[in-house]
């Protein structure tokens, strides 16, 4: 009898959870539809200048035209691939450097002021310098994405390493564990949530770096389309590129969230 009551309560809890989750999704979709509807109405009745602000119907026509000639896939693919390379490179390199800082307190103290300065420095200001050093190639765009994400990765992952449970570390040391064993058995596993959080942050940061790089040197990509559209006053192309960019960013973020769920199930 007690088991039946618990089972019924559990079913009601699951039902309420699904209902709440469904309500959230429906509200999110409704807000998005409302935004585009208001945008269309405002442009139609000239509350805003449709030439400057464009409107959803014109954006849709632009997407159809870009799809017909295949350029939408080319430009989106280039931006996404550059972002993924810069994102992975920045995350991996930043994590390796964070491990080095954790491994050597001397190196950590030496590099601390430099990391603080680099974190405060606007990375976009380095764009022209990178362009001169590397040249107007895809490599310079990827380096921009890497630079923007690597410092954030170093600081956050190193902080997670330093915040590891000191009692567990002391216990392993007492049992004669090496520094490598402490790193692999305690420090890294306990820092996985922080590393996942860094991944989510780096998706956006890497995309910013790629777009800035494409503004400066690219002849293809969503950043190039935005600059080109602004130069020739094709604001429909600009708004279309921005919306595609938003969708690409959302999908990459959801991919990291999906990876996080899979990782949590495996732990």
C-alpha cells in the first residue's frame, strides 16, 4: 500500500515536471514568434525604417536566395569550422597551461600578473597585429578565436584545480600517490563541471574571435557577409547573416550541453 502511494506521487511529480518543461519551451517559442511578428508589423507600418532595420519577410527572401545559389551553406560552414577549430584549440591549450600552473607553484606565481593583464586586455585590439604577423589567411582568424578563449580557459580551469578538495589531496599524498596520480584521480575528475562551463563560455568567445577575424581579413564567412552587406547598404543581408549567426551559436551551445549530459550519465 505504501509502495503504491509512493509510485503515484512519483508519477504525479514526473507529470508536473514534464508539464513545466513543456510550458517553458512553449513560452520560449511564443516569445520568439512575438518578436518576429512585432518586427514585421513595425516595419510594415513604418514605425521603424525597413531599409535600415530590414524585416522578417525580407530576411526570409534573402535566405531563400542564398540557399538557391548555395552560398548560405558555404559562408556558414566556413564560420562554424573556424569557430570549432579555434574553440577546441583554445580549450585544449588553456587546459594544458592550467595543468602546468597547478603542477608548478613557481610558474604559477611568475605568470600570474601576466595572465591578469592579458585577461583585461581587449583581444580584438590585437587583430591588426595578428594580421601583420600571420597574414590575411584563415590561420589569423583561428588565432583570434584561440586568443580570446585561451586566457579564460587558463584562469577558470586553474581556479577549479586550486579549489579541489584539499582533504582528498592530502589523503592521496599520505598514501604515497605521485603528483600525476593526484591530478588524474582527484583534481581532473573534480574539475570536470568547471571545464564544461568553460566549454560553454568558449563557444561564444571563439565565435566572437572568428567574426572579428572575418571582419578584418576574410573573403568568406558570416562576418564577411555582415561587412559586405554594410558596405553596399544591403541591410537585409546583414540582418540575415546576424540571424544565421545566432542560430549557429545556439546549435553549438546545445551541442556542448548535449555533451555535458552524456558525460554526466557516464560518471
